[in-house]
C-alpha cells in the first residue's frame, strides 16, 4: 500500500495490530481479538484495509472478535485504493 500519510492519519498515538486474512488463520485472529477486547478496555477500532479482495475479510474478523468477547466498541473501516487514495470510510 502506497499511502504516505498512513502513520500520521491512522497510527500516531494508537496501538497497531497487523494481519493478513489471506495468509493467516482467521479463527486464530478472532480468538486473539476476543482476548484483547475482553481485557484491554478498547475504546475504538479503525480497520484500515486495501481495496484488494483478500483484505476485505479483516473487518469481519474484528467484528467476530468483538462478538466472541461480548463487547461492542465504536469502529470504522477505511479502504485505501491501490493508487494510495482513501476510497471509503464507513
């Protein structure tokens, strides 16, 4: 992803977790997110994904982690295009 202001816009002052649903075990991610949501007092989540299909599963994984933990925190998804522009925020 070529997005020069990624750190300033999304990472500065935040805890960052990285993952790739294409290459990693989705259930393992769900379990890890659930454990974090259960113990860490998360106040909000921003999931930043690329527009490519393999990234599209990450927001669902995060949501399932919240459901498993029995918590609901404010969340948003930001999709970055392959040319480095923000395509969508929801």
